[in-house]
C-alpha cells in the first residue's frame, strides 16, 4: 500500500477503494503513515469530498481501529442507545436524557467528551461531582450500564484511536470543517459503543459549532445516512442554539439544574422540549415505543414517577459519587466565592425593551473567562464558576431584570464576566421573531 497513491487519487477527485481507505486508517493507527500524509489526505478530502460508500468505509475502519463494545453477553434485556450532540451553551441534555431512557427500558453507555472553547463538555459537568469516576475500568462501566441502565463516562485511549490521531492533525491543518471527516469522526466513536440506535442533536445558531442552517442540515443528513447504512437506526433533530438551551452554563451550576429538572423542582421549557424530543427518538429507534405519542407518555411517566431521577442517583453512586446528591446537591457541589446577580440597570443596555438577540458563543466564552471552560485542551477548570438564571430571548428587560447570576472566583472576575455577559445581550424596543426550538427531524 502506497499512501501517496491514495492521496493522489483523492486529490484528483477519484473515489477511494475500500481497501485503500482501510489501509490508510491502519497506517494512521500503526504510525506507519506520517502526520504530513494525514494532513494531505485530510485536505484532499476537504476539497473533493467523499460519497456515502467511502464515508461508511472510513467510519467503520476508524471504529475498528480500537475496541468495539459488545453487550450481547450481558443479557441487558433492552436496546443499547445513545445520543450525540454537536454541542453548545447550556446543553445539559445528556444528564437527564440518559436516565430518562434508562427508566424506559433502554441502556445508555454514553462516552462523552470535555469542552473546548465556548461549548461545554458533558464530562466536565460530571467531574464537578465529588467522587464521580469519569474514567472507571471496563468492569465498573459495564456493571453501571447493567444496574443503572446508564453510565456517562469519558473516552478511553482504546476507543477509535485512529480518530484521535486523525483529529489532532486536522485540528492544526484547518481541515476540521469537512462533512465527511466530521461524520466519520463522530460516528466511529459512537459506533464503538456497540449501539442499536442513535439520535443526533445537530445545533444551529449563534452558539453552534455549525452556525449556518445549511451546514447543520448537511451534517445531519450525512451522519444519519451513513449510520443507517451500517445498520444502526439513527435519526437527527436540528435544534436551536441562538440562545443558551438551559438557563445555566458552567459545570456545577448545570449539574444543579439537571438535578432540579429530574426531581421536578424546575424545568426550563426549551430544555424540556429538546430533551423529550430526543428521548422519543431514542425510544422509537430502540423499538421501546411504536408511536411518538406512546414514547412521549413514557418519557413523562419516567420523569413524573421519579424513576428517571432514581436512575441518575444510581449511576452517580455506582460510579463513586455521593449517595444523597439528589437530596442535598448544595452540600456536595462546589460553590463559587462570589455569587451575585447582574441587573440590566448595572449595564449600558437600554433598560426598557426586549432581549432581541443573544450572542450565545460570547456567553460560552464568558464562562471560559471565569475559568469554567477551556481555551486549550490542557487548561484545568474551576468547576464552581459559571452563569445561572440566564435571561432568554424576548424577555422584557427593565432596570431590575436579572440578566444572569454570575458565579465567580473573585470580585475582579465577576466584573469581567459582567461586562462579557452584558455585551452578549442586545436589548431593543421590538421583540425578536419567535423561533422554534426544534427546526427539523431527519431520518
Ligand atoms: N467532533 C468530533 O468528534 N469530530 C469532529 O470531526 C468534529 C467534532
């Protein structure tokens, strides 16, 4: 196998043969292909694209570059299901969705990632729970999936290792933004979980990885078509990220919000709509429900009966977290030193109008500025800081309206975050056009 021949073929717009793709991925894993060759191939694919067959072959080759989980020997007694979100601000859905689906008879071995830049990472949220092991051994991971029906943990080096090397090169060669490469990268990792069904939450809007609707749709179509072609029942929802999905952004503050949601203390309506819709998709894909209506009722029951909350509590204890986290979250979750609201009258915004626009990415970056997110992959986090009680679009903004509660490590940090948060909001005399939370379903 001569890597440069495969690179040349793709450079010239030809389709790669399955064998060429597999050998290229093997070479990435075995280190027999150089970083320069990976970069050149990534750039060739960036410009020339890949058809569905090539994407499926690339996905499976990357999936098979490491361990692929197999649940058949465990007699779980239900389908293995997961969700992937392209990420955003206040996207705390996984914390509730996994337990809901588990309470409805599914099994969710969710391997999640850390945040980078303005988007938060599910794993960082769990790292804010004292004792919770985000890197358990395989035995504990499997036991938790079996007992709790859900285990949300971090990625191991054994999972799609070809993607780790491929992605690291893409990251430094301006080749991340390629639909075939993103498709294979996301799916290789998810399919390595040994899934029966998958749902994608592809975000669009000011806080999304793919801000433009057309891009989000292209990615959703690509991933669903490749995943279904390799036998994993997959649907996608395109959802709104023109404002934070939840009223909190940070780590411990989002865990608190998820607990409030599961225990029924408080449910942000937009967050609930997306969580419920994704749960419905998973129940349908897994054959746990046969109609949307039935699936929806199951989700409501799981929440209202407290069974979803129990699944969450069970997962947390199995993985080493506090047994009474749901009863006493304040006792366990880290608290910031300075927690004060930012009112409209403390900013230069007009104190009488509607919140017309939110720069969601900027709110995410305000959390990064507080130390709750990363600029670089190696940054360490302050789990206590963040924003809660965030105002959403079209809220009436008078002087006493609270834009956000800012959780900071110092007064100086609080002031910097206050400026960043205020700058992220646009207030004007007319309300913005109302937008749906869920734009489109793709199957
Ligand atoms: N997330 C991934 O895991 N891979 C990509 O290529 C892009 C986003």
